[in-house]
C-alpha cells in the first residue's frame, strides 16, 4: 500500500479539509469531540502562542492512499522555546496543550491501515531533523498503530488515563437493571429526596446556537460555584481563565451549527441547580465538564443530571454515553467499560536534544510552572 504524507500549516487548509476529516472520524469510530476540526481550529485561534518566550506553528500531518483517500489526520503543532536564538528548543506535540480544557488528544487513523500510517508518519517525521522531541498522546500500546510506531521510533512511555464508556440498553429501566447496588441506591435518593419535599427535577436541553450561548452562561456560573465549594473533593474552575471561556463558547457555537452541542440544565422549581456541557456525536453522547449549586447538594443533583443525560441518550437511540476521561469515583460508580490512552515521548538521539529534554523535565518537576513531563508532555502553564 502506497501512502503519502503532507503537512498543513494554515487554518484555511484545515477548514478546506473539514468534509474529508469528518468522514474519517466516522470511519474511525471516534468518540472524542477533541478530535473534530471545530475543536482543533477553535483551540488554535484561542490558545496559539506567538511571543518571544514561546511560539506555536501548525504542523498537521495528513496521510492519503494513492487514490487520494484520506486515511489519517494527526493534529500536530511545533512549539519553540524561546522563539529565537541559539538555545531554541523545537518540540512537536498535539494541538490542544492547555489547562485540562482538552481532555484527550490523539491521531485520527483509518483502522484498516494503522501499521502503514505509523510507518509513513515515522518516515516523514524522521526526515525533519529540526525537532528535538515529539510528545505523542492518545496511544494504546496494544494497537497496531502504537506497536509500529514503537518499532520504528524510540518511544518512552509516560502516563495514561482512561476513557469511560457506558453501553446503553434500549430503555432506561433495562439499563438501570444492569447497575450496581450503590448507584441504584444513589438514584433512588436523588429522586425520592426531592419527591418527599414536593419538588421535581426537570431537564432542559440547549441545542440551537442561541440556546447554547444562554446555557453556557448558566454552566459557567454553576461550574464556578462548585469549584468554590469546600467539599471532600477539589473541583478546580477550568474556565476561570477568560481565554478558556472564550474558547469553549467559540467551539460550542461551531458545534451547535452542526447540531452537536448539548447543554443540559437541571431545574428545580425553575431554578437552575446543575449543568453539564455535552456533545452528541454520531456514535455516542460525550459528557464534558459540569457544575452545580452546592446549596442543592443534599439532593445529589449532579447524579440526577447524569441520569437525565443518560435517559436523553437512550431516547435519542444512541448506543453509548462517554462519561469523559479520568478514573474518579463519579465515573467508575456507573460501571463503565474503560479504554486506556497512553502518552509517550520520542527524542532525537543527539546530545543537545537529550540534555534539553532533561532540563525541561527538571524545570517541570521543580519550578511548578509547567505540567510535569511524566504526566503529559507538551501542556503549557506559560
């Protein structure tokens, strides 16, 4: 099989690729909104750095068959620290290096040719001697893609995180019957505690661009309220940063234009008490960040919101709900199937590259200014 690799370096090129990109997402059964062109383009427009201390440049790799069919999109970028001078370090990582706004990055690859794509990518990147290391993400070590990359490039495996997917039954009652006893009891408490006080939870779903814009304002407020609550588990406000907030509004607006964004709001007696952003993709409903009013915490409104979102997905005849990334109890208690994504680093064999990587790792671990390289290399706290 003959494959060709080319590089896109402008947003206009990404936009022109969108129809083929979307078709590839469907063929690859992608269930992460962070891989969609709307997310990638919005992220670049909001977060791209171009300063003397750091500069980003697009380096999106696309792979095609001899027939011209698109078989892979790898949304990469080059980051230079500093942007000029003899001590400049040039690294390659995925678009989406942010403060946990992008939950997972990965290559989009046609499952029928993972080995060939990996070999073609390794050959293409190997011809470019200007980078010092590559931060890979979204790899599954047992996959053909990862195994082939590991054979042709030196991969240093880093940390990993789990995707949590609930496979749905045709009805809520049938799905509920599959749940563990503890979550069944939690669900009974959610609804019965309200019923005893004459209260009823009602789900409101924002779908249109105008509805989504309004729903996001409620979400930002409730997300911040939850973050400000001194509970047993810390929940940082991921959207306290105005840039992160503007980005989510832009990405959700673009997704809403394609009927993908959903903002779920639970109201009790007309009062918004819990909210969650979601993305209705072709094969699943992806539940993104949430928020709730701690004043209503005794009614477990966050759990009610998840239950109502699952009911929504069942009614929409979706096969699964993605509970998002991570290993916290709020996800595992539902008994999801898990899929683990790993990060890895490829470093050039020369002394300067290895020394620069070592210094960068040390700075991450000792200054607190950057996310430690052992976690996710490439995220910036600059």
